[in-house]
């Protein structure tokens, strides 16, 4: 992308990919890791239901294969994460690239828990972007 910023000088290949992998794993496993003795009771679980409510209606969140006819407006969800992760500074080019990417994560291309995978794809796309790495 050709972005240059003083903040970007502290980002190296390891830190850029480690952050993205952390989010990808945390959302996919619905877990933020275990601390202490490794006891499963100490596991911190994510409550993704409010976020999934931006993808499909709340009544269908726990379905493994919700109907794609229930899909809500993805632009609202992308703008929400733009505000949360990028402070509302997402470029139109990144918005379009992410929009096209997450729009493909639904049946018939994928089926099992596609709504959760769509959320995972959205967040991973943002946190692995040059714009996000410059902002943090």
C-alpha cells in the first residue's frame, strides 16, 4: 500500500502476524486462553452473540446453518468494526475489499456456522491490514 508512518516502524513481520493470529484463534475457538494452572474452569469465553446479531437475527444465532435469507446488512457491521478497530478511518478501498471478502462467506460457498466464520473473516481482514497496523 505504500503507507509510511513513524508508528509503522515498530511493526515487524512477527508482531503483525501474531496479532492477527490471536484474533483469528480467539474467535474461532471462542476462547481467550487459559491462565493459571491450565484448568478449564479458568477459560475466558467470548460472548459473540451481540456481534453475531449484526449478521443474522438473534433468534438464529445458535443455529449451525442459519438460512442466508436471514442475512442482515453487512455494511453496518463493517462500519462498526471500522469504528472499534480503526477509529472510523477505514479507506474506501479497504472497505470494498473487506466487503467483497466477507460477502463470499455464506452458503452455498460455505455452510457450517457460516455466520461465525463471516465474523472471523471480517475481524481477521481488518487486523491484518496495513491500515490497522499503522493505527495501533
